[in-house]
């Protein structure tokens, strides 16, 4: 029995039925049915993806469904990875969404579109022709846009975020469309099989053009700078289950597109493609995490962290391409395996983090870290979930991202002696970039967790927060279990990932595992995440026990008042805030961030020496956005003003425009024929 | 960086030559009613300074006592940032009403054994502020004082000499 094909078809059917259920079921039960349906779609997709990774092919051809081109789906191991990731995210988010829908998301349109969005994300990696890919891509863009706009009645910022997202995602589609059409014009037809056959034979100029164009389009979906502008806008304003789907599943497909076009269809390519990709990835990683470290909006912080993690994935992909171009196929496989593993771990912890952030948002109505704090008592499970996610995201040993970033660093370090001059310059820089990113990620997530969840509540809403319903906790529990599993036993999935990576770059499997240890093939390096976590736990327990033993050996315990500078009880206003926590970092990176801050001091009327109020304002504008987007937007607005003169409101003139343009067209046709 | 090095080299050592070490038991600056035997700290005393309403004159002199010229740190006295780290409190100024509770809490926060040093005439007997509105009294009204340093303000040499009776160096 072909599980891959069966899973794919089941996902198609359940996804479609869930969307239909969203339309037809009455409001009280709608969210439950759609949530379970979405989760079932996810389960089917995971089955299909895992079976495809194991080598089962699945081909679905529907030639009549779309005129001229038809629909063609083929699930191969590479696509299988992304289908499985999307499915797994959908399972957790589907169950979570049952409870989350209580907060004004039970509407017919939202509940009907959600399964369609999941379905389109499952189909994109399975698409096997240009037409199919573009159709699924556009379906994904439209459904996600509708979901982002779900709360537009409640908050006016949603509309602005939606506009940014709509424009960016459609410009991305346009460049992908142009790139793929140029590619298809040089091949027999639009199917990926034909493109794959034509890939190595097209001229380097065309191949480069195709790679750059599709890279721009897919990169904008992955949130790579300078095309990340939509991401920190759309992620915070979307409902949290949609943010989780977008951040953990949708952005991955940008990386998928680049790997599919660059490696699979174009068959590798010259080193400069991958150098470009590696550079952009490293810059995105650093810039993304830097802005995450200084943002105070919890979901915006997570959005910037997505840019960072996609940057790391593209560093892996770029390094892999560079190694493949210089003939180091094992290292190429290793870097690709690191990139794919990071896609998976990022999906796990980002699902968990966005779900916990949504749980906080639902309980308090606040996203600003400076208004949160003290959630540990009211929301213990959410706090634990966010803590687990933060640990996974900060790339420290018992966390999930540690394993993938360790693999990535191993590939980069071992690449130094292996290949030529460009690698000798690029690899150390890339290692430094990854290391800096990891350090800043620790700062970011210590801030998000410590300020947001611990200490005293900074607002009455945070003080009154209560734990979320069981369905949301179940969703978080699933994602949390995935994080723990990936952190402790990556050895279970690494052989599969390694085989897929080896298949993509055409090498042997770059990683060898036994029960607990990961060994790298051909280069020295091994890691036992489980033993490492065990050793850390034992060391921690031993240190605590020793401290306790020393403390109890003392004769008497003394009750002492908590030292509060002698001035009375400490209040929440004396706490560190997210802004003050990030302030030293903001100073260090002031050349990059160029924060704007002003301090207004008003004095009491009687004396200039007595201060009445101090008003401190800080804004950290996205510098890339300001330099790159503002001039373009200003030029467009200027064009619009000039163009308005052509439309003064006279019907005669409009008729005239139509007449003359028709005549011009006809004349053009006559002349050129 | 280089100019800093040059400055350090050209300036050299500016500390006053050390006067002879104090007699081990009898504090030189202690008032007549001070306790006879102070706890010995084995040559090192961590000091927390508390300003309970001083005019800042004593603070300037304390600053000078710990500056490069009088350099109290070479005798084992050191200023710290929290009473939890301290062995001794250095209290300046008459105790104002607002500072009564903080001074008492600070005293309670210092681990045993502990000493309190009242620096300057205001801390000993309210000085020129005696009987003024808002003054709760001298330091000894609030916490037990072990050592008093007279002067308005006391000279740095006097402060250093008194602290040396605590450190015993």
C-alpha cells in the first residue's frame, strides 16, 4: 500500500471537507469540527511526508482540472520533509485553534479558509509543474492574506499590515512567475521533469536570471532582508494560530523553493549564486535577531526571530551550494542536512512560542512585554511552554536548535580547509555570524521569558491572567513534546534528514547515528544530545544538592527581610522592563540600529531644580525599511499625484482615452504584422 | 589608551606615607562612651555608607579618604554597594525623620558581627541641626553606635585613622 499517495489524497479530502464544514456547520460547533479536521489533514500530511522521505513516490495527475496545463503533484523526499513539517504544525495548531477561536474567530469565513491555507501549504511542496506550483502558491498567499485580515474590525493596524503583506507577497509571486516562465521557455514543457532535464543545458546567463528571480520571490516569502518588511507587520497582527502556521510552516516554503529550483531543477550552479544566498542569509540572521532583541512587542519579536532562523537555514543552503560547486559533496550534504534539521526545529519551537504568545494575548489582551510579567502564578502551563520554547530557540545545549546549529557550524568549520579562496574568506565570517546570532538569540529569549512571564505583573490585566482552555494547552503540549524530542533524540530523524540531504546534493549520507550519538561522515565530530542533557541535569542536581548541604550544615536559619534598599516594599514599577533590558545592546549596536530617543523633563513651577515628570520615548525604526522602502513609496506616491491629472473626471476624456488607445493598438498590430 | 598609560607613568604614586599602625585595642577617634572592645575583622572590613541627611561635607571627606592620596583601601577598608556585603556601616548626617526606618532596616540587613561608625558631628549629636524640624536625633538614637569620628567635617586622616582601628592594620 502506498502510504505517501494515500496520505496526500486523504489530506486533500479532509482539508476540503474541513473547509466545507467551516462553511456549513453552525457557530457553536464550527471551530471544534474545523480544528479536528485541520489536525486530521495534518496527520495525513505527516504520514504522506514521512512515507515520501522513506522513498515512496506519490504521483497525482489531474490534467482536466486546470485548462492548458493541468495539475500535477509528485511527492519526492525533499518535498516530503516540508509536507511532514507543515502537517505536524497543522496538527498542533488545529487543536490549539479550537480554544483560541473563542476570542472572536468563530466566523464562517475564517474557519472555512483556515483548512484551505493548510491544504495549500501541503500542496506547494508536492507540486510538480510550473502551473501547479504557481496555483498552489497563489492559493496559499490569498488564504493567508484573508486569515491575516481576520481581526481587522478590532484593530485598524491590521489593515495596514494586510496591505503590506498583500503587496509584498504578490510582487514575490510576479517575480517567481517571470523566473519560472523564462525557465520553462527553455525547456520542453512546464513540468518539473522537463525542467530538470533542461536545467544543466540552459545557458549560464538564463540559469542565473532564473535563480535570482525565483530567489527574490521565494526569499521574500522566507522573510530574508531586505524583503522582510511584511513579516514583522503581518505576524503580530494575524491571529496567533495563523501566526504560528505562517511562521512555522509558510516561511519554510520560501527555503523549499530556493532548494528546489537551485539544486533540483537547475542542478547546482556556479559558486556566486550560493555566496549571494549565504551572505543574505547571514545578514538576515544577524539583523533579524538584533531587531528581535530590542523589540518589546512579543509577537513582533517572534516575527523578527523568524527572519533570523530563515537566515540560518539559508546560510546552510548557501554553504551547501558552495561546497557542491567546489566538489565537496559530503560537506554539501552536511550543510544541507543542517539546514533541513533547522527548518524542522524552527517549526517546532516557533509553533510553541506563537501558541504561548497567543495564550498570553488571549488571557491579557496585551502583547507589549513592558505591560506583562508575573504570568507564572496565573498561567503556569503557558509559562512553562514559553520557557521550553525559549530554551529551544536560544541554541544552548539542552535545546532543540542547538543540534541543528551545531551541525551547521561543523559544516562551516570543516569547509575552511576544504575549498578555495572564497570559502577561506567566507566560512570564518559565516561562523562568526552564526555565533553572534546564537548569542543574541539567548539575550532575546531571556528577555522575552524573564520580562514577559516572571517577576511581578506590570499591568492589572497581567495580574488577572488565567490559564487558557484545555484545547489550547493540548496544542502547546504537542509542540512542546516535539521540541523536547528534537532536543533529546534528534538521532531518530537525523538518518532520514541526512538521506534526503544526500539525495538533494548527490552525496553519501553525511551523518551516521547510533542510539544516542550523532557522528559526521568523513569529518571528525560527534555529539550525544541525550548524554549532554543528562550530564547537565546531573551537574545541576549535584550543584543544588551541594549548596543545600552547605546551607543546612549551618546551625541556625535566620529570617531576614528581603533587601529593598530600606525604602519599603518593591513594586512592579521598579522592575527591569524589556526596553531597559535591551538598552545596553541598543547602545552597542547603535551604528546599525540608529535608535531615536528623546527625553522631556518638566519642572514644577516653583523651582527649576525639582522635576515633575520625565518623559522618555524611544523608537527603533527598521533602518533597511527606511532607506529602501520609503524612497520607493514616495516615488510611487509622486507618480500617483502626477497621474491624477490625467483623470480630471470628464467622461469625454475617458472615452477619448479608450478610443485613442484602441487606435494605437490597431496601428501597432498593422505595422508589426 | 597610550596617553592613559603615559599619564599613569608620569604621575606615579601620590599616596601619603602610611602613619604607624594603631594600637590594637584602643580606637583613636572613639568617643568616651564607645564600647571598649570592637569585633576584630581579621584585617579586612567591608563598609556600607549611609547618608541619613548629611550636607555632603562628610561625603566629600570620605571620598577623599578612599581616594588615591589617603587610600584607605591599603589598610583593608573597602566601600561596598549593599549592606548585605558589609561588616560596618558608615553613617553621616543627623537622622532625618524619613531616614529613621531605612537606617534601621539597613542596620538589620548587615550580617553579624557588625559595627556602626558615626562620621562627623551631625551623626554624633546633630551638630548645627540639633533641635531642628524634621530631625529625629543623632544616629545613636536609632541604632547602637560603636565608633564616632568627630569633626565638621572630619579630616580624611581622621577617618582613615578611625577605620584602621577597625581593620587593625
